[in-house]
């Protein structure tokens, strides 16, 4: 993640550093002189002082560099000694009785059990956490490009975009279950309960994040008049995306990194299949989002509060209808194709 985020932000980083250096070129020499007397830059400044015949400064900076090295050696030896003589702590084993962990927060129903299990995955499994990387990056991108374009209102799209990406995080959710999906079939969990439980789990994360992003960006840009329109786009993106993934994850199974593997690992055979299914899911989700987008554009073009409230109404009502249909269709597909999905998962695992 620490490598991936700078790569994604390489464009804004380069432009920002270039502008910073251009605006502070007069300060850089003074900054370099200050760093030359610090542990960070003393060793690199010694050859410069020697070349300038400033032997007193070179000797002082050499002492700073040697003292820094000695201090690091002492800290390393102390840490190594502690690690060698301190036994690892042994955790006592306790037998769990009743509901434990997140299962205490959900009702003792098939839907509640699925929601608790999936939310545990979202909290512990790096493969799920990987899908949350875009959440903090979206406001950075929108702020950067909105500032460069002289249109900071672009930041208002933060909430709807986050809603769109988070709603599609489950489009191949059963693929991450692996052969553990067999427990759903063995326990007779109905497809509708499975669909609703998975959506509830991701909603615990998505709904608060989307609402906070929408309200904060509206406050930053003083766009409170556009809040109904933005909330309508949030609802349309979130509910419409949920409808699509309720169906897609009951049909599509793709190769994914196994539990415990590097979450960024490319699974064999995942390239074209994953890309094609991803584009198809995105396309259908954008089509369901189109009515709310049209009303939102009309609201902006005519500066109409009426179109903004219509966006909210259409986003909530039409999104709820899409979600009900998607959950129903996806549940029936899962009931009918459950054994075939499990066979496909076993084949992918053995490949």
C-alpha cells in the first residue's frame, strides 16, 4: 500500500514538488546549510567542506556523523539484546461460548450471520482492505485537479464517486469466500439472505463514509444548496451498485489471491476475465445511475433547487426499486447455481 499510493499520486506529487521548488528556490541554499549540521546531512557535507578547505567545519560535521552512527549502533544492540532474551508472549486459549466478536452485534438469523462474517472479513482480510485504498485518494485527486482547473466545486463529486466504487466492491464477493462458501450451501442459507447479509456488511462502512464525504465537501465548498442533489447521486450510486453486485456475484467467479496471500498478487488466469467482468459491472451500474445524473446536470445547468430535490427523490426511490429487483434476482440465481459456483471455486483453487 505504501508503494501503491505514491504511484497512483505520482502526477500530483511531481507537479506539487516542481511548483514548491520553483516558489522556494531562494530558500533552498539556507535549508541545505541547516541540514548539513544535522544527523541527516552531516556526513554528506564533509566532502564539500574538505574541498573548500574548511577543515574546522568538516571535522565538526564528521564528529556529528560518527556520533549518530554510534548512537544507532547502541540502539540496535539494545533492541537485539531485548529481542533475544524476551520470550514471545503466549496467548491463553479460551473456549468461546455463545456469540463472539461481531456476531454479537447482529441478530441470530441467517442474514445476521452472513453480515457478521462478511464484516469480519472487511475488518481483518487485507484483500478486502485493498478495495478501500481509493477512498482517501478520491478527495486528493478531486481537490488537486479542481484547484488546477480553478473549479474547487469539483470536490463535491467526492461522495458520489466513493459511493460508486464502494458499491461495486462486492461484484465477485463469493470468489473471496473460496471453498468456505460450502458452509452456506451445507447450512441451507437462502440466496436472498446471503445477498442482504453481504450488503449490510459493506453498508456499515460505505454509508457513514459516503455521508461524511458529502457533508464535509459541501461545507468546504459552501455548496449547501446542492446537498439534496449530491445526496440523490449518493443514493443512486450506492443502491444501484448494490443491485448490480447482487446479481453479478451470483454469476461471476474469477481467480483471486487466496486468503493469506499478498492481496496485490495477480492470480493465474485473472487478467482478461476479471477485466471483462469488471467493465460489464461498471457499464450496467452507470446505466442505472443515468436518470439521477441527468437530473443532477439539469439542476446545475439551471441552478434549480427543484431538480436537486428531484435528483434526491429519484435516487432514493429508483435505487430502492433496483436494489429490490437485484436482490431478488441474485438470490434466485444463487439458490439455483450454488453448487456450480462451489465446483468452480474448487477448480480455481486447485489450478
